[in-house]
């Protein structure tokens, strides 16, 4: 099932670092930021993770929970999280269930060969479980600030409601 803006996200269940189980209902009542990235310990993904880390307090202050998602296994995630001192958990989507559900698996050309890879993407899910915003095929530079701004706007609109 595909995800659609302003609709509930489909059912899913995944394990994250720290033994955290994440489902489509586990964070109801909280704003959820899911950012999908290609691979632990690669330059762009490291930069993106550090930017989310550096703005993490701002995200929590705005009422958001952040999760990074990639196809890496839990051991890789644990090492990546420890190395970068990430304050948020990383979801190990080794079977690509979430990646396919969110439509982030894309054909890419790497060293002249066609490969299936993860398109860097971020999804903002409201406290009501509805998909509020999505960023696909994005560039790392300035992206985390853009997501944080959207989280703050969402917080204001829910506070006003």
C-alpha cells in the first residue's frame, strides 16, 4: 500500500536501535520524522545524521520524534549511532518493507551499473497519524532546517486547533 499526503500511514512494524519497536501506532500523539537514507558511514548519510543530531533538541522541543531508516542491519546501526553519538534511534529495514511502503527504493546507476538503491527522503507524520509532508530525492544541505521548520509550523497549527 502506498502512502498518500493527508492520509493515515499504512500499518508497519520495525525494530530500531535500543530495542525500540516502531509501528504506525507506537507514536500516536507525537509528531514523527522518518528520514530514509542509503547507507551508514557514507559521506552524505553521515552529514545528514549529524545535522539531525545537532538539531535534535529543537525537534524534541517542537514535539517531534526522529528516526533514521536504512537497509543496514542492527549491528551497523549500533556502530554508526555510537560513532556519531546520535541521540535518536535508527530503524534496521533489512527486508526493505518500510522502504517499499514509502516508495523510496529506486533504480540508480552506480559505477555504470544499474542497482536498486534508497532515494534520500524524509516523511513528516502528524500526531494524528496522517502523513503531513514528504521530501523525496533531496539534497542534504539545508534539508534538516526545512524539516524542522515544517515541524514547528505543524506544532503551531495543532496548538491553534
